[in-house]
């Protein structure tokens, strides 16, 4: 029977050997806190480096919230690296002693510090010491919180954070194997006093829930939970691949704007859309760090429940805008402190160019534009439109025809105004309501050309060209937009 320490080393070697970043000559950054798991990873890596040929550097993160105890951990790791002639890089976070910080916030800042260190020293990967029992605990915690597919997959053996590869070679190795290895070699480690704080959910699960489950339900419950997390991980990998393909297929771009048609997204399940949105936000922001869960949830709500005209603002000048047909995203230097209406006004040229691609409505580049045409000035022509008088049966089929007898000149080609209404086959309604019914979005509706006279609106976009059904020999105004 093989020694348990040898069995641990073989499991670790197999886990490391799967990744090209651990090839001979590569520099690996081992993240060492001083606890049993990270010390097991350090010593195991130290032994295997002679066989596998990779080089080792160590990063130690001092969070600052545990005072003298954390300083003791730092000194312990420094002495360890000095004895084994291993380069050490210490990162101190800007938290205060005793400060109450969430596990997620600590994790984010710790990973940011680790990746900054890996980038600085040129490491091919940073190695974290999360092991199988941690995975089982994480799975149960996220299950209790109602986690989705991404959450139930737990932390991955291989991940990316800020462009740095993170490896967790202990992910499928139980804590007991690590402890047995350390004890067989008389290696010592540090204990974190906060691990006994049962107000912390992870500690309560580790010290109370799992012992109960192992005693009363299944002795191998930790192994089973970890295996279930692995199953979710395999499914999640499939979903990520599918989401990536859909992202590439559905994403549309023009100038500085990217968008998805809602008809493409709406049939998809939420977990697929959420992964598409993660890919999209990372692309627009130009970063490799994953966006926050709150950001993705806000975008999802806008897609599923938001009204046309909804605007979401994120840091770094990133904006998302929804209309009737699509959700658009872009990065802009428009100050986000401006009112929503002012932001949309400044972005109108870009938005209109997208919104009008399919609608093809006549519009003015500048809102509040008006062109007045007196009867004696007809025929009238510009590069964008022509106005003529002719009999109804001579009018081009694509022309908007209005009986001259119904027009109270002068004629006005303009954008909408407050109080505008239309009479559509005897039914009078506000012009705004008409635009909403016809799914003409803001800001396009503020630029659309309408035809009006002294009494009001004669024609608005999406009204039939032959709205007034003129008789064959009746004199009509024939309007053609280019």
C-alpha cells in the first residue's frame, strides 16, 4: 500500500500536469496564507517542482482585518520562503483592523491583489489552495441561497481573473489527504482564529452542518456534494459554450453601438441570456474581470420587464438602452450625471441610425425642425423629398397622397410638437400614443417627419400612403421621401 503522503503527491501531480501553464521552465505563483491547505500546496509544489521542472514564487495577502494574528501569518510565510529560498511577494489590502467585510468583498480584493502580483512577476498562473471540502461547503452555501447553475458549479479548477489564469489543483483532493501529508512530514501550519466564529455561515456549515450530515445521513456527504458540483460544472461548461456561440451569432454592431434584437433573446432561458450578458458587458467594458451579479440582474430585468426607452448606467461610461426591438450597449464619454433625457439627446444620432435601419422612416437629423411650403411654391423639391400636385390616378404608388381640398395651407414638414394628435379613420388620438402603438421608439420619434397644416397633423409615419382614398381625378398633393 502506498504511503498516504505519496498518494497526495500523485494526485497533486496529476492535477498540475493537466495544464500547459505548469510546463517545465514556467513560473507559478503559489498563494500561501499559512493555513493547512496552502502549506500543503506549497510543500507539495516544492517537491514536484524538482520532478516537473516549474519554478515557484509565493504571494501572501494580508487583509489587515485580523491585526497581530495576520501579521503573525505574514511572518510565518516569510520565514518559510526564506528557509526554502523562494521569492515572496506580500500584498497588503486597505481594510481596517476589525472591519466587518463580506466574504465576497474579501475574495474580490484578494484576487485582484494576487493577479496584480502574477502580472508583475510574469507568472504563467496563480495557484489557489481551495480543496474538495471547500467545494462541498461552497455548493451547500449556494444551494441554501438559491444559487443558479453558475453558482452550483462552485469554483472551477481553472478560471480567468483579470487576464490571469487561476489554477486550483487541490479542487478534487479532500482536506484529510492534505492533513495526512503534512503530518507525515511534520510540517506545521497556522490556524485562523476566525474559523471558529459560528456567526460566519461557512464556519457553521463546516463545524455543525457537515458533521451532522456525515453522522446521521451519509458519511461521504462531502464527497457527494463535491461530485454534484462537478456535474453542475460540466453542464455549466456546455452552457458557456452554447452562450458563446449565440453571443457571436446574435451580436450586431454599427459604429460605436452594439445591440441584440429582442426577438433573438426572448425565446432563450434566463441562464443562457445571463451568460450572454456577462460576455457582452466584459466586451463593452474592455476588461476580463467578471461583471457583478447585480449588474447582470439589472440587465436581465431590463430585457424581460423593461419598457422601451429604459436606460441603464454603469461605471466607466457604459450605458445600455432598450427600445421596442432591441437592447443596445455602448461606451461613451457623455457624463452619466446628466438627466436621462439629455443623455438620450446627445446619443440620438447613433441611436436613430440603428433604430431606423428596419423602419426606414423619413426623419430630420435635428429635432424641432420645420420646413414651411406655401401653395404657390409647389412643386417643391429638396435632396430628401419632393412635393407635387397631380390627379390621384397620376400619383406614384409609393407617394403619400393628400387631397388638396383638405389642406389648409401653408403646409409644414416638421417634427412632433406637444399636443399633436391625429385622426385615423375617424378616431382621434394623441400622436404619442400613435407612435407607441406603431412601436416607433425614442429618440427616433422626436426626429420623424410629420406633415401638418394650419389645423394640425395630416400624416404621420406608419399611416397608409393613401390615407384619404382620393378619387381618380381629384387633385392631390403627392409627397415622396428619398
